[in-house]
């Protein structure tokens, strides 16, 4: 009996039942088993209204959607091209950098591939890059930038970890700093590969054009303050995350709707609604997972799993290795938000027992998930790209393979070299 | 036969695991288990894993939790008597509080028990002091500061507002992060907690004036408690009472120790002149007048307490 | 194409929902910005804003969830639709939608009981504002979602019985 219900729930999840329903069902089943009144579901859902940091989620999402609907992506491509285009593999690096920045703000919901892919693939094609390379690059870049502030998954990891009552507090600002070097490592690794692939692409080498650089700079004058405002504000300790989100939302609204007028009021309504559908999807999962997590804590599930694992895994190294394999599979199947709210409450207490720092765990978890976005056969971005560029999925498997192995190496480095995540925070690993 | 069945009292608290308080609680729990021959067990959920004090009270109402160790402020809506000891500048020294408790505790306990809760313990959690990142002596010193007040704590909020300060209301669980990010930079907290919660690492100056006494209560819902046999109920009450009495003594020692530790870690204690103290007192009086009209505390009982304190002071 | 009265009613409900969602978001942006600006320039924030913003987050989440149910945009593991034949996918969607309807109804039912209890106990959200009207969004949104999942179950059932495939009708259905 005890295995039957989880099995049925798993099958229902695999058959496409909305995940918030599956999570709610598991919590309901657990509470029902232990004679807890099911009114507890409402108490737990209401806890969403008691967490100040969550204010950042709708505000950043709204700002990200506005940016995506405006012509900001074009301007972003233009300015990175003007400043990085002269390098070998310059345009490929342009693609990587713009995608990473864009994903940090939009949270890797496939928006990057759809919004930027249309600009970047033709540009890369024209510059003489091999087609397969372009497809692979854009598909891979769709999840690049998850480790950079203010990415929603980083915020969500902080939110979930803070519910766990750890001896080591996990602050979202620390996570933002911890993600910098690992995120940069991924960017650099892919840039080096791109430079190597394009060493023969002659048309790629264009000289640095001062006039174009200046024009591009003027073009982004309104967007330019944004990274400084948000990142400078958060890293500099001037704003709390939720405050930065409020300022970002207001600023982006004023620029793209009132000043640049790229989004007419008629369209604004739709953008607001669509952005809140994503927020609804995320927060519903978070809300019901408050209940399932609460049940697990109530029933001592992490302790039981730890007891089981401890019998078979003696050291942190083996644990991390198994965790990596597990997370790769998980990342293929689950979207990043669900993966965080479902798995972190179980994994975090266990990882702590193996001496893994909660901030390092967050970074390695998200790095693994990032890979999961385009892990064959079922990574989500493979299908989005297949749809967007009208290519068979099999072709995308082949196209992303070299990128997959490069990022796999960086993920292993991030996993087994905690100092990369913790050094900037001054934490001894 | 239900009386012979083992019952588990599930108790949640914001206090972190590993604190002296939690150790005392676990010791009490094991004594209770032994003396009831295993009929009464206690399971603790420390560190706020069950949510804020308010959430804990909600979960007690629906029966998921049997009880909680919560701050008195969380019970204000239940019975305003809980605020009796928590009003600003009521006590000049911790000793004064200890001297009046035998007389006034029963009022508080009865008021809460009348509302369907069983009070297993009432404790003085030390005095709150203002801690910030610069010397805070006068109202003018507060310009540009971001002061935290616990969410739902009407008393603190009103005192600050009377001083022309609009506090930022946050749940306790968000204070550390908010200090780190600069969302707040000034808090009112007792010394032990400032260390246990690591807040002291983000603060440099303490204004050396006890603001108000922090009261904590362990309450269990009547429904959960009635499931125990009368004999077991008495055992639980007795052991918890002894534990809390011992803890009050320990708390006083801990506060003194925490003060030493803060001094050693480089915390500056800012002394106030008598004039400055008088200014604070008059602010507090204004706030109390306002709070009385809002029914936030039991006015008559408080006057009775004030009268007793005047007697004590003149006797010295 | 002429619209039936039922379709017009549905459209009106959808507009109402969308408007509520958009208004809450707009109010939230304005309040959040006001809070920071007044704190930065006038030295003090407004006490009730931050607890109000937190409640709005919950409202946005639940209203957004309701709207996402309309167009089936909930996060799910989408293996079946990617790998299984359309017929199988449609049959599975009867089961998954029915299950979702059941669970949402269960949450709505118990949440409603909870809100009644909160009303009875005079639970306070912040300031003098009682909690129950703010909490009422929980049973309401889960109730609406239960209703939508039920309609989608019936549609999938109808399509299966009449042998229609989801793709041809998908656009219209998505607005259920
Ligand atoms: Na984001
Ligand atoms: Na994934």
C-alpha cells in the first residue's frame, strides 16, 4: 500500500497531470494518513502571503515579459555585436552573452530561444557558421544565465532553503554572488569552443567600428542603467531583492511603454496577463509544495532517506557523483521550478549531513538543471527549438551534443570544486 | 481505553534547534515520557519549520499541532493581558519583573486559558535593546535608519511611530537576510537572541537602555491536552512549570553572558544621559495613552502593576 | 462565426478574470514603487503596504493559476504529448483532467471550511483587516480550477467517444 499511492502519483505525473495537482495530492494523501485535518492545505497555501521575498517573483517576471515584447532584444544584440563582434567567434560569443543576460531576467522559460533565436540564427548563418552549430548554440543558450542575478530559479532556491531552518542561513543575495563565477565558467567554456569552431569562418572577422559602437550605445541609453540599477543595487547592498524588483518593474514599464512606446497600451494588457500566468504556474506549485514539504518534515522523510543512503554511500564525493546523475535525469523530466520545490526539501538536509554547503548545493543543483533543459531525449528546450526552427528533434540532438559535453565538464567542475561558488563570499569550503 | 494510549504533543517554535531553550525542552520531554511511562511524548519542531507564530496558532486550531512556544505578541488577539509585561519602560531592572510575577502571572494565564488554551509556561525572555550601526541616542539619530518591528507587534510599531519613525514590519525569519541586504539596519532584540540568530554580526551599536521585556509562552490547545488523563495532565503541567522556573534563572545568566560576549565581539554600548532617557520615557507614555484607547493592553491591570512597582521602588 | 450566448458569457467571465489579474498587478507595481520611493525620499514607508503586497502575491498566483487552467498552461511533465500517439494522449487526458478536478475540489472544500473557521475566530491579516476575505481567494480559485478541469475532462471524453482528435479542435477547446 505504501508504495502503491506514490507509484500512481508518479504515473499520473508522467501522463501530464499538472504538477501542482500531483504535489497537492501527495500532501493530501500524507496528511490524510496521519489524521491531520485537510484544512492544513489552506494554512500552508496562505503562508505564501507571509513571505516578503516572493514579491520579487511577479515583479521580475512582469519586467522580463515587457523587455521580451519590446525591441530590447534587438538592441542587446546590436550593442554586444558592436563591442564583441571583432573577436574570432565574436558573433557566437555575442549570442552567448545576450542569451545569458536575457535568461537571467526572463528565467529560462523558453522565452530566450523564441525571442532571441529568431534574431541570432539568421545572423550567425550569414556570417558563415555551420548550421548545426548555430542550432546547437541557440538551443544551449536558452538556459544559459540561470546562475546570474536576478534569475527566478536562484530566488526560488533561496525561498525554499529558507523554509528549512538551517544552521547556515541561505540568503538570496549570497546566492546571487555565488552564481557569478560558475556562470562565468560556463560562458567562457562555450565561448572558447565557439572561437575554435569559427576559426575558419572568414566573414566573421569584422573590424571594430567606432561609429557603430557609439550609435549602438546611444540606442541602448534607456536600457543601459538597468543592469547597474538591479545588479549594482543588489550586490551593493542598497536594495533588498524585492525592492530591486519593484524598481525594475516600474523602470521597464516607464521606458518601454511611456518613453519608447514600443508596447501600446492595448498590447500591455495581454503582456501583463501572460506574465501572470507564468507567475500563477510557479506560485501554485510553490504554494502546494509548502504543504507537501510540511508533511515531509512532519513525518521525518529526509531523515529516513538519509538513513537509507548512509548505509550505501559513505563519503561526500560518492554522494555528489550519484546526485549529479540523479539531477541530470531529473532535469530532463522536470522543469526547474518544480524540481526546486519538490527535491530541495529532501536533498538539502541530506547534503548538509555530507558536509555540502547549502549555497554550493544551490549552485550545483541549478547548474545540473540547466544541462537538463537540453539533455536528450526529452529536455524541454530541444522541443522548443525544434518547433521554433522547424527542424526534427533528432537533428537538435546531434547539434547540441558537443555543447552538452562541454557544459557537462563545467557542471562537474562546479560540483566538485565548491570554492568556485563560495570563494567570492569568503566562505571556506 | 483511549487514556492508556500514547499521545504525542507536537510543539512548534521559532527558536532554533541547539539553543539552551531547546535543550531544556527536550530534557523536560524525556522526563515527561519517563514519568508517564511513555504515555505522553513530545515532538518539537524548532527553527520555524512550521511557519510563523501566527501560522502555528492556526495549525493548533485545526489540530495539526498540539501547541507552540510563541511570543506573547502573537496571542494579543486572543487575550490582551499577554501584553502586560511587554509595554515599554515598565520595568527599570529585570529584578523588578521577577518581583511582581508571582502576583501578576495568574492574571495572564487565566485570561489565555479562558480562551481555550492551556498555558504550560510563561517566561521572561530578557529585555529588548535597540541595536543599530551607529549611536542612537535621540530621535534625530534615527533619520536615515531603517528600523525593524516584528510583524503584528502593535506595541513596538506604535512606540516607534510616536517617535516619528516608520518601522519596517517583517516576520522574524526575514530579519537576518534583511540586515544583510540593508533593508533594515536597526532592530530591538534581547542580547541572547541577537547572538543565537546571528544578527549581532551585522550590528555595531547597542543603546544601553532596556526597552521592554519580551515574554514568551508555551500554549497547548485544550482539545489536544484533554486527550491526556488527568494524572498525566498534572505531570506535564508540573514538569513544564519546573522547567520554566529553572529556565527563567538560566535566562538571566544567559543574558549577562551574552552581554559579555557582545562586548568581546566589539559591540559598542551607548550610554544615555538622564535627559535623553526622560525623552524616551515621555515618548513611551504617549504611545501607551494611544494604545490604551485602542484596547491593545489591559489598562486597569496595568495600572495595578504600576502601583505595585511604585510601592516596590519607594520601599527601597 | 456567430457566438452563442454561452460563448459570450464565457468571454465576459474571461475578461473579468483577466482584468482582475491585471489590476492586482498594476496596483502591486504602483504600491511597491511608492513604498520604496517614500522610504528613500521621505524617510518612512507606509506600514500597511508591505503586508498588503504579500497578500497580493498570493492573489496574483492563484488568479494566474485560474487563468492558466483555461488555456492548459500549467507546468507538467510533457512526455506523453511529445512521445505518445495523439489517441493515447487524449485518453490519458481524460484521466489526468478528472484527477486534477478531484484534487482541486478537495482543496477548495477544505479551504472553504478553513476560511469559515478563520471568520469565526476573527483571525486578523494585518492592521485591522480580517484575514478571511483575503483568504477566500483560496477556495474560490481552487473551486474555479476544479470546474475548468471538469469541463476539460468532459470535452476529452466527448472527443474520444466521437473519435475526434485533439489537434483539430485544440484552439477552441483551449478557451474552455
Ligand atoms: Na528573472
Ligand atoms: Na528540465
